[in-house]
């Protein structure tokens, strides 16, 4: 009789160990399945898609740069570069108005924070509004270059030009045409009898 009990006991231990091993090593949890299905839904083969991303950087003077995007793809050839979609950025300068930048797309370098905004670029700086197709923000050069169909609007005037450059540190702005034969078009908006 003890022989039969011993056999049943060994069979029971075998099944318990088998179930334990099965659940530990072979059965995937629902969390793992959900994670894999979410990754498959949001990425294409060979692409690294990031959704709802945000980068914040601060320089030694306390100026802050924030950039947010709905989606971003990491460049396959350079992992420091991210191609962004539906982009909003803000530059918060000490003792000055902040600069807000929006665009449909941007190319952002995570190492040096340089950003190339493109496709319906909109810049708001105090009472000044700039629109263009491209904006190149270089922190290494402390320069903002706005080009390709530049339109400027303030409370008193509007203008059209090929290019505008803004020095971030001293706030000096140059607005010009690429060709010497063309001139910047300036329109006064306020008609008060003096213009």
C-alpha cells in the first residue's frame, strides 16, 4: 500500500512542478501581450516611433528651451536626430518675452538642441508674429534663421521677405531678400493720417 501512495505522491509532485514550469516560462502574461500589441500598432518595421514626446533644456544663464511633439521618428543613420510631427516649442529667455514656435514638422538634434522647423512655421514673440516655411534654430550659433516666404505681422505693420535672422543673445534682427534686385515689402496697418 505504501508503494501506491508513494507513486501517487510522485505523480502529484510531477504535475505540480510541470504546472509551475509551464506558467513561469511558457505562458505570457496579459501585460506582455498588451505591450507587444501596442508596440506593433504604433511602429512600422524598421522605424522607432515615439508618441507625445517632450524635451527640456536649460543653459547656464537660466534660459530654457522646451520642445514637444505628437510623434517622432529616430533617424536610422543618426540616433541623435529625431524627426518630429506636430511640433510646439518655447524659448523662455531671462529678462525677456518668451518665443513660441509651432510647425507641422521639425528635425531635432538631441545632442546640441539645434532644430530645423518646417512646413507652416508660426512664431509668436510678444506682439510680433512671423510665418514661414522654414526656421533653423541654432544654439551653437545663437541664431534663428527664418526663410522661404517670410511674413511678419505686428500691431502697426506687416512685411514680406525671403529671409530673417535673429541673434538670440542681443535680439538684433536682420530682414532681407536673397536677390539684390528685390526689395522687402512693408505695409503699414494703421491708417492714422500720418502715414
